[in-house]
């Protein structure tokens, strides 16, 4: 019997023809239960939601059987006292197979002719999507038709404004959230004028009165006749972003952001420095202008756009791009631009942002001293190590967060002395430990058993092992990423699936413990590997800074030359420290740096300056060696009263005329073939190295010959394999 859900009993025939057929075809669930909670009617949608094969199987079943928490039913009935519906009550149900459901139950009591409650009827919807909505980090809101009353917010909005729950905000006047009512009025005016606002920054206030900056997105909701029913959108807290923007406002360099709108490139943000640079009084004067108006010539614009395309293809930022632009009055000047592309979640380019500075005087100065190209390359080379240091530092911090510092003392006192600062040797130890761990894993993994998910994760780990094992080569530095991924996957496997629960043979627990101990050691060596790379990169950055200082001092006649402070130093140790810094970069080119010297050879040196000279010479040897060519050789010999240090590499050659004329040693000069493959250099290293050797009362000479006798020197180019030798002679006393 179907009981009609109304206080006044209406005969079934009073429903329009086809009403119950309509209910049967609804995608959501429709149900009726008697006063004891037994199903007396449901549609197919209800059966489908609860995972029951057909609706007839639910008849006479107790609705409590499908509640995850039976006490929720009592709470529901209490809230239904009196006539009417109880809307949008979210309850945790469970399907026939036990799967948890989150359903929205809109229901009401059913009455007989004497107005006695005889049951409950309702409509249920699967609202997992609503749960996801509630858990979004983004703040979502809806305002009513008066454009003032808050009708709905998600928990992210409540948290953003300092409220305990969304209920506290429903019914509030939204204007109470704004700091300045006049600014709010401007936002509303734009919304009513354009129908929507996007990323509109405005000051708002938390419940406590604390000020914050919110980026507002809003859209008017209209009916089919165009009547405004309200508005909805999102709030994003950009307080920190605005703090950074204020810092940008104080920057001497111009900061900007450009977005693509249709076929136009529009300036959407710039700081005051950018505006002044182009002859405008206020940054606002440039907003919404086309950036094309700032280019000096169309060919300059095309050159920059081509460079942007290349940067996108190569997945990199643009650094120090030279561009001619024009001020508001038409005056042309030159700038250096750093920028990167902005993309949306689909990967489509939507704009770009970056900084630029007036480089007109700088460029003129470069032209004056004939170092225009080299300065640009050198500045790039100067920045690169700093960027690398930042990257390594971030990785190191992430690793350190997982560990205590108890083992640091042991590493400092024992391990660091053993490896003498050579990350390659540390890498080799990591490979060795990993190979041993793989042997143990291959023995123990097949003995695990468990549910399908566990087996799937085990098989993924086993597949990864089979992929990486053939590649393990102690000289393949690039493999560190895959090796580290193996460590993570292994630790994750044993942390998710405790071996005690899945092992066939309890005796292999010992092997599992050994694997975990091995992982702990690998973590420590990996941290040591990163920290050593950071230290080495810092050393290279220091040398580049010294190059920059020397370069700048060369423009002045007031340079003060301080005397070297000489003291006996272990020559092998001095050289080994610098070799270890560059060894890993040599390995990446498929070569090694081989050092042949005698032990316990002490020479009076200015250690810092001598090692700086080694930096210049070894860096050049690595930089100009061919990939997968012959190894770099450094040989130290003691001959009578002299120490002779030979540096030999196989790669890009130097012309005889550049050597014999002495031009190769001139400050800022680079060899004809040094720019191949866009190698970065300053033309300072070789000059400084010779200068340091002379100040030690020594000498530096160089030779460069084709590696094969049948090569005509007149036909040499940057691809001609040459053997280049540098000889440093120091007095031995």
C-alpha cells in the first residue's frame, strides 16, 4: 500500500497521471518507510544508491540496516517534529556491500486520515561531491538577491575569516566583512556593469578585526528574464602576496605582469619603478595598456616573442634579454629583461611576468671597454651557481626535516674525513649500498603475501627494481634521481605493509630489519651527498664572485695590491680539494679528472689564491673537454728547485696566434673557439691564473695542438679535437 505524504490524505488518483512513473525514472532515491522504519516503497534510484539489485529487495527491510551510525536515525526524527520537511540533512549511510555513503536526506512525516504519523517519506542524493566542496581549500560563497546577505559559504571561507563554522556566517551582511565600504561599492559597481569580476584585490577583516587582503572572484546569477538572483564566487587570501607586492613596489627594478586577452597582450600589473622607467607618473596609468606600445620597433618585438617561444619549448626562463623599448614621449632606451611564462592548469600560456632595468649606460660602458658580449655571459655565469645553491638547499632542508641531528657528529668526524669532500665517492657508496639492498629485496619481496592492493604495490616496487638494476653504474651521476626514488618506494612499502602481517616465513624478519637499517644509512649518505654538492657549488660561486670583483676593479686605477701571505701547504691536499669539486661535473660529461702526485710535498703558498688559480684551470679543462673524450690529467712533479703542475685535457683547441701573441692571457679575452655550444665564460680565468702564478714567483704557459697529426692547423675549428696543456711552475724552497 502506498501512503500519501501529506497531513490531509489525498487519494492516489489525485496525483497527475504518470507521477509514479516519473518517480521511477528519477536518478536520485525516493522512499517511504512505515512508522517502524520498514521500507514500503522505493524507486529504482534508491535501490541503485544502496547497491541492491532491484527495488523489490528493499521492501520490508529495516532502514536502520543502511545507516552507518544508527543513532543518526534518532537525531533525524527529532528534527522532524511537527509538519513540514527537514532539508539537506547529511547522513552517513552504507551500501549493501558495506561501502560508506554520504547522502542528503530531504524527508517528512506521513499522516493518515486522522493525522497520525504513519511513516516517513523522503528523497536522498549521493553528495560526496558536496563533501569535496566542503573540504576545498579555496573559499566559495553565494550572496542572495539583495546582493548583501550571505546564503552559503564553505568551511574554507569560515576558516579564512576566523569563524568556527559556516553556520555562523550564513545570514550575515557581506558588507560587514569589508574594511572600506567605498571600495566595496566600486567592486559591486564593476560587477553590476560587467557581470563578473576576476581577481579583484580588496581589504577585508577577520572576525577578530585583523585586516587581510582578499582576491575576489564574483559572477552575477540571473534568471532567464535577466533578473539578478544573487552572486557567487570565491575568496582567496592574498595577504602574503600583497606583502610581496609592496616589496616589489620598493624595488629599483621594474616588475611587471602581462596577460593574454584575445589577440592582445595586456599589462595587468607593474610597480612604480616600471612606470617611471617608461615616463609615467603612476603604475595605474599603464594597467590594461598593450605591451606592444612599449617596443621601440616591430622587429624588436618579434625578436623577443621568438625568444619567448624558444624558452617555452626548452622549459626555461629568460634571463638578461636585451631589448630596445620606448618611453611615453618616444625616447628609445635599452633594458635587460628577466621573465618567465605563466600557464594555466591545462598548460596553455596565459601571460608572462618578470623584471627589467634600464641598462643603457651599462651597455655603453661595455661597448667602451669592448666587453659587451662577455659581460652578459659572465653575469649569467655568476647567477647560475647561486640558483643551483638555492635548489640544493631546498632539497637538503626537506631531507633534514625527517631526521634528528644525532648522526651529524659522526658524519662530521668520521665520514667527511674519509671522503675528503668528493661527492663522487659518496655517490659510489650510495650505489654500493643500493646494490646490496636490491639483492636483499629480490630475495624477500616474493615471500610477501596479502590483499590485492598490497600485491600490486609490491609488484610496482619489484618492477622498478628490475628497471633500475641494469643501469647501476658508479659513474652515472644522473642516476641519483632513480636511486633515491627506489629508496622512497622501498621505505613506503615497508611502512604501509608491516612485514609481521604478511610474511610467509617469520625468519626473514631479520632481512627486513637489515633493509630498513640500510635505508637509514642511505638517507644519511644522501644528505651528505647533497650537503657536499652545496659546499662545492658555494666554492665555485665564490670564485665567480672573485672574477666579478677583479673585472670591476679593472675599470679603476686605484686597485690596491696586497702581499700574499705564504705558508707551507700540502700540495696534494690543496689540489685534491679542488679536483673533488669538479669531478662530478667531469663525470657528467663522460670523463674523469685523474690526479698523479707525490704525498707529503709541502710548498709555500697563499692557499686561497693558489686554489682560486686551480679553480680557473680545472674549470676550463672540464668546460672545454669533449663529451666522452679522453680524461683530464693533472700531474705534479718535483724537478730540482721547481714544482711543475701539468694540466691536460682533450677538447676545444686554442689557436697558435692567440697563444704566441699573448692575447689569450689578456684580461677579458676569450679564444676564437671558446663560444661553441654557447659555453659561458668571462675571459678572466686564464689571465687571473697566470697573474697568481707570477705573484708566487712562478710561471704559467699553455700549448694546444690537434690530437691527430694529419689535421691541418689552418683548418681547425671548434669541433677539431685538440690536446691542450697548461704548465704551472712554482719555486720549491
